[in-house]
């Protein structure tokens, strides 16, 4: 699988298909394979040039253990460096969970690089950056405490072979906040999509949609945070949205 250097950290990515580029950014504690390949997203290759990256700290990408390696807009910058590395001027973008938070920051700061953006499994901006919530998850990953939600992340991370110390550093890093006011005049088509049983994102997803001008909102009945991306209804809604994106 190809890699490139992103400010000193090796980033792994996979490509499938041809046509309009579609960058996929996975959720926390997952990787490109678990979030996209195993849930059927590479099946979109007849429609798009699929580019699925392993975020830093995940999968086959570099795994710094320093909190500073994940701070600010670092993970957003990795996505920009990837599309620059591939010579892509503008792309379609689909982020899920953590990947959606990364995509939201990119939509806020670099809208001209994207034709359309899908924000899956994401709630209100403030909840995503709650330091106490992130602290509890990091403690669960390192075995120094935490809560049941954090233990769920740990079990999932272990099941896909991720580095727990790197994930704890990623979760502990301070992210650059996103002011929802910047989306009042958003011109990039956006889709907020969430499962109705997603207790991580469902409560705030509708509010996020209302904050983003030029956005659509879709709920997938009966799906929770981990199984929504693999649902055929989720995939059909995203495919319809992306195919309608302006050139």
C-alpha cells in the first residue's frame, strides 16, 4: 500500500477505481480497512476514484506517542497533504465520526478544496471537543481509569490491532475549535448523516445540520454508531448526494 510523508509522519492510503476522487477519512480507533473496505465502501470504485487513508496513530500509518503530534489542525493538514501529494485540486470528501470532525474543520478552513462533504456519525461541534469526555476515553485506553464508553473504544481498537498509547495521545490532544458561525454562508454541498440509535451523535446531528448552510440531513433508522456506515441505505444516500455534487 502506498505511503507519503506528512510533516515527518508516514501516512498510509489505498486507492481503488477511477473517475472523480473521493477521499474517505475513518473514525477514531478504526482504520481504512475496518471503516471502509470491510463495510463495502470500496464497492463505489466503479463510480469514483476511492482514496482511503489511515489517519496518523491508526492502521499502517505512523503512530507518534506524543500528544503534540495530534494537536491543532494536524490531522486536517494530513488530508490536505494527501490530496496535494496526489495532485488533486478539488475532491469529494467523506468523513465518519473522528473523520467527520476532521472533515468539518476542513470545510470550515479550506472550502475551496472540496466539491462536496459528507459528515457521518457526528453531533454538535461542542460535544465533539469536550475535554472531559476525551480525557475519560484516553484513560480507558491506557488502563488508568476511564468509563464504559472508553472501554468500548479500547475493545474496538484492540480488535483491529491499533496502538493504544498512540490512540490515547490522539484523544488527549487539543484540537483547533470550529466556530459554527463560519458555516452561515457555506457554499459547499454538505450531508449530515447519522443512525437513529447512534448515542454518540444522534442528539446533536440535527443541530449541526441547521448550522451548516447548503446542507442536507439524513437519518438511518435503527442503526448505531458502529454499524451505520455499512448499511445499504446509508451508502445509497451518500452515493446519491455525491453524484449530484456540482463539477
